[in-house]
C-alpha cells in the first residue's frame, strides 16, 4: 500500500504523507520512530522526532549514576 519497512525504518509515499501528515507527525512524536518519505520509490526526506540538544555536555548524566566506594583509592 505504500507503507514498507526497510531495515527497521518505515517508508511512506509522498502522496500518502501529504494526505496524513498531521497524524504521522503525532505518531513520530509519540513513538520516536522515524519515517522515510519517498517520491518515485526514491527516499527524499525523513520525518524524525524533535529533540533539543543540551547547551553543554557538562553534567548531562548528573543523577544517572551512583559512585560506590572511593574512586581515587588504588585497587588491591
């Protein structure tokens, strides 16, 4: 029907994307999965979820890890 999967990525014809673009945008935002849009069976665009990049990588993992023990002391 125009919805194919190529290596785990969903593809859709441009004409079908045009008819369903708002629904597809919501779907991508909710699922996080990208959609490749094709024209004449050739990929022309990707619809991917929007993610803001952090201003700095410093502290990006704060609170995700726990340090157990003394990390400076030499190992036995």
